[in-house]
C-alpha cells in the first residue's frame, strides 16, 4: 500500500514478535507500525488465516486481520 493511501503514518522499528494462528505459532519481526496496523516479516512465506494473534513482549497481544502478504512480508490491520 502506498504511504499516501494510509490513514496514519508508520514508525519504522525492528522488534521480535510471534504470530499465533490456529494450533501453530511462528516467529516474525515487526518492522513498522501505525495506530491501525503493521508490517511483519517472517523467515519464510506463510499461509495465514484472515485473523490471528500477534504476541509481543511479555503478555501483550494484538488481534490482527490479514490485509495482504507477499513472500515473507505480511501487512496486518489491528482489530479493535
């Protein structure tokens, strides 16, 4: 998605996280974040369900909706 199409600006970062979907989980890296969503990078391309949990440090989790994926990049919308 082009930057001018986004509702809010993204902050670049590099933060370890974990995708938790159905009965499996996998490590990923949070590479940018906004109020409404984020870009995740995985070690290998994944088939993900439309909704899954993103676990950050400690007990912080966010419910995410899959917006797009291409190779190892995954764009998500935070579900409120």
